C-alpha cells in the first residue's frame, strides 16, 4: 500500500513539473500633460480587462508600470485631481511573458472658476447658495439653444465657491438662494414681496444679458464674485380642474415658462409647481409674460393644459387652470401621382411660441393612419417624416382644415380638430458636392447643412438637411423647390448649424443654390474654419 502511494505522488510531481503556470506580462507607459508634454506626477492609472484590474501611480516623470499582468485584453484610463479624466488609450493586449509599451496617455489640465456669492450688503446668505456654470447647447433636430448646466456646487458658510474639473470653453456663471425644505422657504423672502432670484455674472437676472466667462485649459478664473439680486416678486396661485369630469387635479406638474426667453436646463424649483388636491402655487415670480403648461404625462392621467398670463408687481390669485385630454390630430397623406403614401410616413408637432412642446404621431389602431394626441393649445410647426423608402420625396403642401400650413405654423385652440392633409411628391431635387479647404484639398471632418436662403423660412426645419461630410463629399436628396444656402463647417456642432441666427452670422461663407423639382445640382463648398465658426457662436452668446 505504501509503495502504491509513493508511486502516485511521484507521478503527480512529474505531471505538474511538465505543465508550468502561465507566465504573466508587464505594461509600461507614461502619463503626460497634453499642453506641455511634460510627465504628470502622482497620476492614478488603471488597467482593466474582464474581471481583472490593476492600478499604478505615476512617478516624478510620469512613468508607470504594471507588473504581473495576466494575459488578455485591457483598457487603460488615467486621472489626476488637477486634470480632466482621460477617456482611455484604446485596447491593450498582453501576452504571456511580454513587455507591452502602452501609448503615451495625455491628460488635459482642468479649468477652475472660483469666487464668492453674497447679498447686496456683502454678507453670505442664510440657508446656503447654489452656484453653477452653464453652456449653450443646440438641439440637433431643431437648432433650439438651451442654457444647460455643466456643473454645480454649494457655497460655504462664507459664500465662497470653487467649480473645478471644467474643460476649456465659454461658460455662464449663476447662483441662486438655497432651499431648506421642499416647500417655499420664507427666510429667503423680504417683506413678502422681494426675493433673491437667480443672478448671472456679473449681476444680471437674464442669461442673454450675462457676460460669458472664457477659460483656458489649466487656468483659474478667480474672484468671479456675485451679489445676488433682490427683486420684487409675486405669487401665482390657483386651482386646476378637469374640465370634463369637474374633478380637481392632483399630483400634476405645472411648468412656468417665460415667453420670449431662451430655455434653461434643468429648470429651477421656482419654475415647477405640483398640483396638490387641486391647488397650486408659484411663490417667487418676477414681472413678465408667462405660459403655465401641463404637458402630456402618463403619471398625470394624460391630462394637459395651458394658461397664458402677465405678471406685474402684484400677486395673481384665483387662476382656474383647465385640464383635459388635449387635442388629437389625424394625418392624411397622399402622393401627387395619385398613388398611396409610402410606408413609414408620420408627422410631429413642435411649439412655435416657446412652450417647448413636441408631440409625435403614432399609427392609429383603426387604419394605421398617423395620429397625434394629448396636444395642449398653442401654435405648432408641422414636421413630416417621409419614411426610409422615399428618400427623394418632399412635402409639396400641408393643409390644416382651410389653413395653408406648408410654410406657416398651425393654431390649436381646443375642441375637435380638422385633419392634417399632406401632399407628397417623389420628385424632389438633389444637391451633391465637395467640401474643400483653402488649399483646395477635400475637408473630411466637416458638418454640411442645406437650409432655406430666406431668413423667414429658417424655422421650417422640414426644409433643413444636415450631414457629416464623408471623405469630403456630401449629398442631399428629397429637396423641395426653392433657394437654399449650403454651409460646410470644420468640426463644429451640427445642432448649432440648425439655428437660423448662427447660419445668418456665417452666411457670407456659404454657397447659394436654386433647386427645382427633379433637378440634380453639383457644387463645391468652401469649408469654414473651426475658429471662424467658434467666433461667430461666441457673438451669439
């Protein structure tokens, strides 16, 4: 028996000696400053792959090493408190016993905005203050620009704040008094008629009159101080009732939208009121014209509504906000050839009066006709989608009852609505061409847009087409007859190109073209350098 055990042990030792453990690898690299090229000290570098992960800290020259790395594929990321976090250096494959030289990883130094927020007397506000920086963002489909928050922080007990981790760029700084409860905080209201409202640097109440702050990578814009504005405010109080059943509304969010102002995201607490057992209140409202809107929401039972009002220096009481299912519109589509409309066709309604409503149609269950519902009263642009199988189709005319809505918004008041009659042609025009730089070479990285040459038609997004240039070439089909402007922008934001104001600012660098039904036009378009486009955008801001 002992001899048998001895033989088995000897056999096992022989087997293990012939199958050594797989050798590990080694990964070496360097972390550098993207601006100076110098190594970054004490950067945290992470190697991740599958369930394995490794972390190293760079030395005084920015060098880092990962020892004993299991064979496999890994991603590499790095971060440092004074820099923006990297997006990685791609995939790295490590083989057994191999020493892998990772690509140099460059981090961009963060920008910082710091300062102090006080009241009009130079003292910090009780209850705390929230400070934020925002940037303009353009909707890629409509070109509508929204002042969108990038980062937010709270000021300390002395009113000091520091917003770090910012990429280089143009920002708008603002601050507003904090809330200690979800309800209205009377401590931030003076004598019941004044309050500290959102204030933009250097001390104005509206973003369109604020001074932008331009920061470079690695810079700190210090002493960006703000004195919060104390202004007269009013309260808006009312009740919300279902006009069909007569029942009071409950748990329905109402949005207060300034008329004629640019949208801000996210909206402040002052701009949202929740109906509680039929009652609602907006406690801090500055003078101006507003829309109170209840957009379609399943949580509210699909009850919608709208109320327009003006606020002066006195409270507004006794508003009866009407709730209902909203309007419903059915779309009827036909081809000018007499054939049936192509599959996949539909339409959307987009606010033309600043209410911010966007409603898309869905096939009706009865006959598959597109139908939009839950539409609050208001003025709307009609956007038509011609479907994937009708690339050269364009909208020839739109009628909403007796009204011609081809190039104008429609008006929805209430009650039964007429059908939307849309005539489609499959014989749209085509514009193709090449984007070239100053040397005459094709410009591969460019955004191209075709839009009406007339400023009056600039908001008819159905007539606007955009694309990224592929190897310096572009092609647009399904173009309605008319005069157009074609612009090619190096880099840039495709959404900004949909903004009529931005297109107007760079129109002299575009190419005008006339399109007729069925025509095929070939043109060459000079690319607009990125710095020129950025300068034009900066003027809009």
